C-alpha cells in the first residue's frame, strides 16, 4: 500500500504542525521532518514552504495532497472490503462528534463497540458542529455525531439514540 513517507506527508498536509503529527503517528518530530525531506529529495521538488516556523503547502504539495487523498481513500476501501470478505474488521474507525456528544454521550457507546470489536481501533475527533461536518465532507471521518440539523446537503443523516 502507500509508502510511509506519503502517509507522513498526507498527515502533515492536513495538519501542518510537526508536533501534532508526530503525536498522532507516534513518531518523533525529527522523524517527521526526515520523512518529508526524503520525499522531497525523492521527488526533486519542495512540498512545503517553511515561513516563520509555519509550514505551508507549495503548489506541488497541494497537487500531491489532492492525489494522495484519493489513494488514502482507496486504500481504506480496499482494506474494508478485504476485511468484509474475511468477516473480520480491523483498522481504525475515524469518528467525529460535537463536543458535548463526545464528552457525555458517546463514551459508553464506544466502550460497548470496542468490547464487541476488540480488533478495531477508534479515533475520536471532537469539535464544534461546523468542524465535524467539514471533516466528514472531506472524507477524514467515517461517521460523525452532531447535535441539530447539518448544514451540508450531501450528508446522509440518521437519528441516533444511545441505549
């Protein structure tokens, strides 16, 4: 599947902060920087501008990110379909929830899910409703829980009641 350097690039393009990406990927900051430098050397092009300690995608970086995003989605789909054929589900379920739901409503439900599917990892992103909607629309989340009516017309909405 995707080379590790491309996965590091993908995460850094989404969150241009080496500290946060290092924590997310369980790597050191120097390892993140090394992967990006190696990828830039391999491709022969600069992917990030580093301006006053902030990282910003170059035109080439923006192009690569848009293409990698397609590959990441395809990789997830392939893994899901293979797991479905094996009747096992592994990997990470990326969930987003508005702050109140993530703190007070979902924890018990997620514990029950985790007990029923111990091979699955859960990644929970908490934020305001607009942030969570944006993350689901861009494909960074598999499922999202929000309060109220979504503003994005392309979302499929189901009523959820924990129990």
